C-alpha cells in the first residue's frame, strides 16, 4: 500500500491567490491552473482578460510540472533539434509543455502537485507561477 500526499482545494486556493496577486502586480491577466501530484486538475482561474487559448496551455503546464516532476522551462533546451529530448513536446498527445510557466509543487521532498500559468510571455508566466509557489510555501511553512 502507498500513502500519497497531495494538494487539496485549500492549498490550490493559496497557490491561485499568490499567482493572481503577482499577475495583477505586473498587469497581465493570466490563466492559472493547479493540479494534484498525478496531474489532475484541482482548481483553475482565468482572470478577466486572460486569453481563452491559454486555458488549455496553463492546465497542460501544470500537468507537465506535476507528472514529469520538473519545471516546464527545463524542457526548452532539451527539446530542440539535435538535443536529447527533441520532439518530446509531441509526447502524451501534445500535452507535454516545454515553455516556462509550469512548476512542480514540492512538500517534504515530494512532488504534491503543480502550478501552470499562461497568457503572458514565458518569463511572465514563470514569474507568476513562482509567486504562487512562493506564497504557498510561505503560508504552508515549508
């Protein structure tokens, strides 16, 4: 039997809160997705003005970060022609994201979920995801 630690809805709301605050601060309305450790959606917010096309991208960034247990931007270089993971972005029906904005949520050394953000540049998406993560970690005392 395996005991699994995962984010719950209260945790997801804290992550959303931190991400939303940063998005408002930089003036870019975002789509923010929170998933559990297996990549299943827990919570989602499309801020007023967030791009409709960014809905799926944010969810897939969160999915990638949690399920692959690494930040989406780390796949960027590795997925370029001639690199070891070239073409990986077409894996899993195209759900594996290779641009910034998806971060795993780690607690007590284990990936317990992921946050994915989309609607800005990859750097802005990553900044907002990091702010959500930082807010969660400060509130959770991790």
